[in-house]
C-alpha cells in the first residue's frame, strides 16, 4: 500500500526557488513576488489517483493525475508552459517527469514524519521545499 499524501500542507521552508524560477525563464517581477509567498497544498489521494491544489495569494494551481498515466499539464501556476507529464511511484516517493519546452524538468514528493517534501528540478536547478500539516 502506497503512502497516503492526503491532507493540507503549509510551506515551512524553501531553498533555491529563485534558481529554479530562473531556469524556467520566469520574469524578474514574478520571481520577486513568488519568493515572498507561503503557498498551501491540499492533496486528495484515492489509491493512485491524485488531485493537488496549490493555493497562494498570487495564483492557484490544480493538477489531477493517475500514477503511471501520461497527462497534459498546463503549468498556469508558475510558468504557463504546457507539457506532457507522467508520475510514477519510486518506493514511497511520487516522481513526475515533465516533457516539454524545458529540459530535465519535474518534481518529487515524499513524506518524512509530519513533513511533506518537494524537490522541483529544471535544467540543472533544484528547489527543495518542506511543508507541514496544517
């Protein structure tokens, strides 16, 4: 049985978000605003089906997927690029590969104790974020 990611999670820490956004090609003003945000994630999990809402005062983002099935992802939450994505289980971690305009792009989610960890990567830049249950 896979890990249950369901819950409401508040951002606790973020490392190299600026570098990650630079790799995505996000403009200066948006990067400065986004670095100040403390987003909240609400994850709904039903087996291998996921709905992840990310809420912030700048933008909200919704992604729905089933593990192992490719889907079209429209990244309106951050860089407005469309890509083909697939999420797989890597032991107790969810790993997403996003194929599109940017190379080597994706993310990994996992839980340790009461913390949700997120690593986002794009073209050699890695952002590490930690969320805590609300």
